[in-house]
C-alpha cells in the first residue's frame, strides 16, 4: 500500500509542477536558432563577469568574432565560437570566489 501511495503522490507532484516554469524555459516555444541562444548566453555571462572585474581577456573578442562569422554566413563556426565564449564565462564565474582568497599565505 505504501508503494502505491508513494507512486501516486510522486506522479501528482510531477504533474502539478509541469507548468510551473515560464515560457522562457519551454523548449517547444521561442527561437530555434542555435546561434541566438549561444550568443545570448555568452553575452549575459560576459556582462556578469565584467560587473565583478573577472572577465577573461579573449571572451569579448570571441563574441565579436562569432557575430562576424554569423554575418558572413558561417553559422556552424559562429555557434561553436559562441559556445566557447560561453564556456569561458562559466569558468570565469567559477574562478571569481577563488580569486578573492588568492595571495600569499604566511
């Protein structure tokens, strides 16, 4: 009986939260352009890194280059470069708390 009750409650909890997320999280709606989502993620992360003075040197250059590649019609290369820029922003964000405690230990 406990297994049936747990299963029913689990199914109910999952179905009750199915529409909890907004439209921005719905993968069936919105833009299907991979470049737009990749470059938006990279730019958002880069702006956040600039706000705390932890942006990496080449991230801004990579974003500009990805936009140039997209304008010239090289979408696959542009998406790959935008994803690399986004990866750099994620790594810079992870580095931020470590930089605060960096220094010599006496």
